[in-house]
C-alpha cells in the first residue's frame, strides 16, 4: 500500500478507470465472438451481428480502451471473413437439400 498521498489518489483513479475501460473492452470482445459464432453457424442475421461488433470496436477505440489501429485491424479481419462467408454458398442448407432429395 502506498504511503504518499498523491500515489494513493493515483491508485484510486487507476482502479476507477480500469473498471470503466473493462466495460467497453468486454463488450467489444463479446460482440466479436458473437459475430464469429454467427458466421460459423450460418445464421441469417450474420451481417447485422458483424456490424454491431464493428460498432463496439469503434466505441472502444473512441474511448481509448483499445488502440485505433487495433480496432481497425480487427474490423478488417471481420469484414474479410464476412465477405468470404457471403461469397461462399451456405454449406448447411445444401446438405439439407441433398438429404431431402435422397428421401
């Protein structure tokens, strides 16, 4: 524990800031995970999920929780995966159609 008055105050400020930053960083992380899961599960609202993840990353970068280049890199990777997802035909639906045709 610090003995110096200014360091005690600095510790209080750091704790408060850490909790504030944690909210935005956690929200961005959760949104990115949800977007990746939506792509892997071929969900119909994948595009909206990716856009909400991008919004969460922008908010985190705006607040200074993550660096703007870090947010940009993550957004680029998400958009790259989304483009590949939209270009490729959905695998799960094709498999269902083949099963129905075989019966």
